[in-house]
């Protein structure tokens, strides 16, 4: 059951990665307590942390269910050459909950409100991981003048679930969606325990499992695991994770909510720097038989390659040794991609 909480969106992989040895890190205290709480919708606030100086600004958009702590191995290094901001999406981390679904359209709208309220310099470079990659694409379509460049790290893309399941054997072509539905069911059981006040001091194995951060793909240390467990006792966090996952899961042949929103816009990155990073380790996902793994991985990378063609300066890079959380497995690849995009923007 533990894997049910951390199914990675779209890539559907659990990334047990080694920390970025030798990298300069932001102090744990930054990610274990609120930083700048920015009002974006009346009194509703999002938790933001910016560090470094220089232009263009860089904004980091995390994947499904992740707060800004997912960038802990890259943010300080990026800050060595420009200003970089990470934040917690609605209800995640130390941000307030929103009274609307956590789909990519609403997440892109929240990002627009945040950069305006916080005074992020435009145009900026947007870095999106996994579901955050899909949010970055929608943001590029709806706020093109805000962006100077984009880095997509293992991004989700429109119709990705259908594209991956199409490569499964006949009779198993709903296996990935079924695994994600099981993950949603597990999250809902944890939400019920959180709403009953059972997770602040978990007593049963099920309660402890809901707040156990020891297997988190972001490879948290003791202080951050403790902070993460406290957050997982809050119903708002489970509500947000459920809403985010439900937005990219569909129970039929109809498009999921995120795909419908992405398909409703037309976009091009023009000649802006665009770098798309794909994992180098074939992971597949739950329900993927070994003989289908190469085809599923090829479909995943093909989606990334197609995204890279949306800019005349697009580049698709497969990162050797990396799983879905490239910023954890191979942080230098993400740092270098951001540096390349920033350098290209400065040279324009």
C-alpha cells in the first residue's frame, strides 16, 4: 500500500534516488517552515522562497503532490548564477487551500497571480517537473509574454496516459489507469483518517503508513521527513493531492481534465529557449509487463520529443542514470539545463 501514495504522475514511477552529493543545498529550515506567504486570492496565500540575484528570474514548478522541497538539490546551485523562486502550490506544503480543483488551468492561474503579487521579474524562465511540466505548457499558452524560456523535466503531456497504455498488450491496456485509481483510493482513505484527527499521533499501521516519509522519492533527511509527516496529518494536503491526481486520471476513453484543458489551447514557444529532459532509466510503471517496457518508454520519450519541437530552439535530452525525479537523481543535469536557458536569454 505504501507505493499508492507516491505514484509519480504520467511517468508512474517511484524514484528512489541518491542525494546530489557535492551540491550546495538550501538549509533544511527553509523547506520545513513557511517562508514568504504571498496573498494571491483575497486572503489566500502561497508559500514562496526566492534566493540569489540576477536576471532572468527562474521559477520552479513541482510535480504532482510535491512542494518546493523537491527542488532542494538544485535551487541553491541555480541561485549561484541568477535569482530563483520555488513555491508550494495550493494546499501543499505551507500554502493555503483553494476552493477550486487542482487542475492545470487553475494551477497556471495561481502561478500567474503569484508572480504578479510577488514581483517576479518578467519575462522569466519557468522550470516544470512532471505535472508541473504540463502546467508550464499551459502557462506558456495563456501567458506567453511572461516567459523568456522553459525547462521541462520529465513533463506530463496531453493524452500521455492513453499514449502509454496504447503500448500495453491487449487485455492490459487499462492497467496503468487502474493502478492510479488504486492510488487515489489509498489517498482517500488517508484523507478520511486525517479528517478524523488520526494522523497527528498515528497509532495503527494504516495511520503510520499515511504519514511515513521514509520512502519519499525526494529522499528527505530526518528534519524534512518530520516536517513532511506533520503536513501529511492535515486534510488539506490530502485533498490537494487527490485533486491533482484526479485531474489527470480518466475512467473512460474521454480525455482527462488536464488533457482537455491542454487540448483547448494552441501554443508555440516560438524561438524561446526550450529544453526537455527525459529519464534515462526505463521504469515503465505499475501493470507494465517487462516485454512492453521498451514500447512504453519510447512513447513517453516521444511525447517529450514532440514538446521540444514547439520551439525553433527546442532541445530534447535523455539524462543517463536518471529516473522520473531527475532533479533528485541527477541534479546537475537540471542545473545545467537551467543555466543553458538563462545564458541563452541573456545573449538575446
